């Protein structure tokens, strides 16, 4: 009896469940993914070239004394700026002053002897008019006058040399620049043209020599000459900004056949003493020609084995695989040499979350290149804005 009741109850339950069952809902198709897209940028650019160099001063003096003697005084502060003509060392002048005094006395004696010889010659000439003296005596007295005159001239020349030596006891700076430490201190004996006293480096301008390979020269800089200076930007080691602007003012007259390069010099003037000789630096210069190129963010470029590609949006809002050839880098942007047109719309964030053939919901954004230097002029202007005190100099140097 109990089994029948249980069976009836189960049948009733199943019947009730069957009556309440509703048709299953249709499964919806997945929605398209929202992807940031943007029109590629099409701007005027210049090709950048970077070279490394060591700065050199156009004027460097290894200071030596021009007379021998004992250093009596040092009159400069080591490591400070000195001016042309400033006295740096003093050598004991007393021996040289004594020589000057001795020659001055000899000159007085020689002048008196010359006066006496001239009087004797004059008397002889007067006596010769009346034949009261022999011709030989007249000639002898004339020769004595000439001899005394020559002796006086020789003494005067010796006095000039002695006065020069006396002046050389004050060792002066031949240029304006920054002086190093004193190699020889007070009380030491120095030898003329041998002992090194110190060295001085001019810091009002700096030279930067570098080599451009022959291929780059022929394709990018063949028209460059010192008569038409090309602006150059310089950055020191550890300095992220190229804050110094100079110009190319020297191009060598031949290509070095051993290296296949040509020697070029950049000149940096009025750098406020911030550039030091021997410093390692990076030079950035742009080719003289400007041209327009397509620009895309670096992150929009994907890598497929050896190929570079960009995902381009089609008219059907799908992503298309497009092979590209990349060019120069400009900040976070890369020039595209081939593969894209100025009218293309790309996936800005690249293949990270997208793939070719993917249907998307485009979310349009704009590419901001306002802070990107695409030409040398823009880079100079950006540098001048970072340092307003140098802005007039940079602007004048560029133009």
C-alpha cells in the first residue's frame, strides 16, 4: 500500500513540473569590444642623427715662465676664472732689475763717449779745411764716432732685452678662461720655457668634433658647408634635455679614406661656463630637408616574427592586418615609411587586446603631438621654453 502511495506522489510531482516548464531563452551573440582608434598623424618631419663626442676648448695654454728664477708670489685663486693680462705668478725681480740698472749706467757712459767722439771728429774736419791735420787722422776720428755710436745702439738693445726679462718676472695670463691649480708653489726655482706653472682653458666657447660616415653625408648633408651653419643640439651625460645649441662651423676638405668618414666641428658659444673641456656629450642634428610622413604611437605597432604591423580599422568596423616599414622615432611616436596612408584609422593601443579580423566598437581618440619635436626648430623652441634665460640666445642661434 505504501509503495503505491509513493508511486502516485512521484507521478503527480512530475506532472506538475511538466506543466510549469517554459521554453529555454535563445542565447545572445557576444557584443563587440570597444577599442580606441584614431586617425594617423601626417606631419612635416626631419631625420635625426645622433653622434657622441668629447668637448674641446678652442684655446688652451700650458703656462711656462719666460725667465728663470725663484717664484716669489702666486696671485690667483686656483680653479677660478682669470682675465687676459692678469698677473698670476711673480718671480723674484731683483737680479733682473740689477741688470737693467747696470745697462742704464753703461748707456750713460757710452753716450758720453759718443759725444766726445763727435766733438773730436768735428774739430778734425775743421782743421782739415786748412790742411792743419792729416786726412788719415780725420778718417780715424770719423771711424771712432761710428764705433761709439754702434756701441751705444748695442747697449740700448741689451737694455730693451733686460727690461723685457724684468717684465717677464710677472707671469700674466695670455687668455681669459678658467685656471687650474698651481703646479709650482712659492719658493721654488723655475726654468725658462721648461717648468710648467699651470694651465688655462678658455670656457666662453667649446668645440665638438665628430665624424659623419660617407653614406650619411652623401644622402643627408652633402649640401652642408661652413658658410651656411646648421644648428646642432648638445646634451651632457646625465642630462636628459639638450639645453645647448650650437652650429656647424667647420667641415673638413676631404673624406678620410681609412675610415670612410668626414670630420665636422660644432661650435658652442656663450654657454655661461656650463660646458667643460673633456666632457662626454651627445650631439643631435637634423638633415637639411623636411618631408611629410605618417606618424603613429609606438604602442600601436606590433611585431610578427621579423615583420612590423599595425591594425587598421575597415569600413565594417573590423581590424585589418597591415604590414608597415618603420622610420625615425619622435618621442613616443614612430614614422611609418610605407604601409599606411594619411587617411587610415588605426587601433591606438596595438595588438595587446585586439587581433586581425576582430569586430570592434570604435572609440575615437585624438593623437596629441603638441609636445613632440618633429623638426629641429621645434626642438630648439622646446629647449628655450625649459630655460627662459637662454631663449633669446637659442632663437638667435637658430635663425
